[in-house]
């Protein structure tokens, strides 16, 4: 569902888009300009000399005064209609307050999905594009539990940790927001098309880049300030020293946001960013409650109010998932770990009392229930903990009691 924004008519939309398309007019100048003039219409009615007096360069002022970007704006408007996306302008009621305080807030947000989520309590979950099984398991568990607590999980829909965070929030029945480094009609990476479609239906896709913009490498560090800006806190799961997740954490610190980190193996390069953040004062995370406890009071109150309006999530048990083969399910969970993948042949070899067909069927049932995950090459990992299904139920209950 795409929620309509407060643009009076199609003409308003075109004026906002025309201002966004002016060459050389970045957000740092565009937002104060339109706030000073109170509307994009008034900006375009101003003369070049008036605009230069307002601090714009001669070339930029003449571009605005000439109205040369209206053709591009009309094409952008057509692409918006085609994709079902909407605009959220910086002067609109749907624009998130958390972005207004940025050094360079975006003039416009291009959104596909439920724009009401822009003003919900968001928690960023970010990390490497090439996670370990441990990192993926941590992102899965934390994101699902944050979603159960009523938070909107926000990330960048990149491969790896971002993708795991989005899917976990959706599978938990919660909401998620994906911030693009491209136009919202340009899905990157391409293998996440199904994920993008799910988020557009049950969450929101967000970009500050015009429709049709490819995923240029320089766009992704720019979009990271939106992830941290939207978030009440940012969780770093895994990341190298100069990774995008480390950049997002630094931006969050500069914005006065809470920063959290999942500790990792000291011999792994993927642990450099979170372990360093912990040394620098970030909150060490072992469970979602470590994050929720540190959020501002108004955020915790908003989460409680939102969760009270949501139906309780159902929890799968081994008995309901596997019936008479529940014993095999428990044996498999005992053999699997969250931080190390096990090949299917190794599992079959250790379960002499069961046929290979029974083991394969049981693995499928456990995967459907969310207790395990299959990795490439028929390798399997447990999603989390000593007894995943029981732990999921207990965690859900604890969160609902505490918040």
C-alpha cells in the first residue's frame, strides 16, 4: 500500500521535481532555499538576481529562472505514476522529523509502500555483504525480535546482512524499510527483486535519488546517512575496518544516535568494525533487549503503543512442525550450530537410525519453521541458540512483557 502524501495536485509534484532536477543545486542549498520561499512555486517565480542574493551561483540561479528542468520533471512524474511511487517533500507532513536535523537533509524522498512508516520507530541493522553464518544468524535473530517489539527494521537492501535483516523482519510479521542507493524503480542487487516487492507491500522502499537512477558506487555512502538519520539506533553485525556499516555507525554517532555492535571472533576481519565500535563505547549486543533498553523513552512508549495494536505472533514448535518425526528434528538441531555450517552428508552420516530421505524431509520442515537455514552447497546452520524453536517463543514472550 502506498500512502498518499500532502501534495495538493500534480502541478505541485512537478514543481518539486523540477527543483530537485536543477543542476548544481544540492540538498544543502535546496532545502534552506525552499523553506525560505515556503514553496517550490515561489522559488521558480523569483528572478535570477533574487536567487543569487539568496546565495546561489549565477549558473544555478539562471537554471531555476529559465525553468529548463520542467521537461525532466514531467518525465520523472510519469515514472512515478508507472511504478506507483510517491513523493515525500521536506515541507510535507509525512516527512520524517528525524531527517530534518541532518546537516544536509534530502529535499525529496521517493517512496514505494507505506509512507506512514517513515514516522515509526526505526532501528538500523547493517553489516557486511559477505557475512559468516554467525553474522547471518545474529542479523536474523535480532531483526526478528526487533520487529516483534514493534520497531521498523531499516537497512540498505544490499547482499548479506542487509538482506537477512529485511527478510527476518518480514517473516516475523513486522515491518521493514529499505533505503536505496538508486531510484526505487531500479532494484539493486537484481536478485533482491522479490524482496523489494515484499517490502513495497508490507513496508516501504525509500530513495533520495530520482527515478531511473542506477546504483552508482558513490551513491551508497550518501544513502547511509539516511539509514542512520531515520534510525533511533544503529546495530552493526559484521563489517571490515572501512566498510559501509562502519561509515553508517560513524554517521549515527555524529547524529547523536545510539550505536550497537554484535561482538565477533577476534581473528576474523569481519569482526573489526563491531569490536572496534565496542571499544569506542558502542553498546555490546547479545539480544534485542540490549537494544530496546537503550532507546529513548519516547521511542519505547511508541513501540508499546504500536505493539498493542498488533496481533501476537504465532510460534512454531517441533511437535507441530514435524509430528511423529519430532525426535529427528531435535537430533538435527543438536548437531547443527549457528556459527558453523554443516554439510547434509555429515548430518546423514551421524543419524544412522534414519534414512537419508527422512533426514532431507526433516531439514525441509525445520527450514519452513524458521529453525534452520540452508546455505549454498547443501550446507545448513541453526538460526540461533541451543533450542531455536523454544528460544523463539521465550524471546517473544520476554519482549512483550518488557515493552
